[in-house]
């Protein structure tokens, strides 16, 4: 296996899972230090190893990022798509109304979308367009890894926004619940800040998903229609 090919995937995991997972741990005030001390109890050399502690924090953040991924998906399906519907329908609009694309690209998209659905694509629903985008992305990863990796980076970014939005909401819920205790005073400024961050992250998720769809459209169209002689050639090892 080409180790170099793993580097982008590690970066995408760091961006889309580890970073939001770490922020969620901080948002809910999870006592990670106490948990790690309990796990490493009796292993003094490991407790004093910065590498071991950093690795365990990384793993905890990654697992948390995976756990909140379904919540991020729920947030996208039931909140972001309703607040910013146009941002999630770039492919649909490009194939039906053009949405600023040339008639040639519009015709190309209609032909690609009609595969298995006949000539009429008016019956396609939003999930059908989402599946088409996913298939085109996978196709790019196989036939043009450079373009596929570029799209993967954008996808990791919009997943990151979703995870951060979940972290902000988790902070609001946990701290509102904690404020019910008589000894805990609610911090209105922090709650407002979390609400603003959450709203901006939902908006950022929608905007970045729009960029992802446009990246897929442009890359897939160029790869399928551009003659091989005109495609940029990758520089091989000397």
C-alpha cells in the first residue's frame, strides 16, 4: 500500500472527526483527565509519557467524533436543509434550470442522472441527487485521485462544521441542565456565544456542501469529457 496515499485520509479524519470530537469533549466538560488516570492506574511510566497521553486523547477525540457523526447527519437533514435548501440542491438546480452552468453541462448532468431512471429526471428526489453525487465522488477517487482528494477535503470541511455545530448544541444543553442546580449560576454570555457559533457552523456546513457539489460537478464533467491529450499529466518519480 502506498503510504503517501494515506496522508490525505489521515488529514481528513483529523479535520472531520478528531477536531469536532475534541471540541465536543471540551463542550460537555467531560473529565477526560480523570478517565485517563483511571485507565493508566498502576502504570506510572505510561502516566508520565506525553506520547501515550497524547495518543489516548487523540483516540478519545476520534471516537467521540464518530459517535456524534449521526447527530451531525440528523442536524443536516432536519435543520440545515430546511434553513438553506438552495445550498443542498446545486446538482438538482444545475440539471433542471441550469443555475448558471452552460447548456452543455446541464445536458451532460441530465444524461448522467437519467441512467436507470429513463429520460425523465423530474421524478428524482433529493436523496437520489445525493446518491449521484456520492457515486461521482467515488468514481473520481478511482479515475482521477487528485480531483477526488480535492473533493474529499471539501467534504471533510463540511463534516467538521456539522461536528462543531453538535458540540455547540451539546454545550448549550449541558449548561442549561447544570444551571438548574441551585449552586450553579447560568452564564448567559457563554450560552449566547455557543448559540452564535452553532448557527454559524450550520451555515458554514451548508455553504461548504454547496462548494462540494460544485467541485464534484466541475471535476466529474472535465474528467468525463476532456480528451486524454488535454488532461494535465501527473509528474512521475524520476
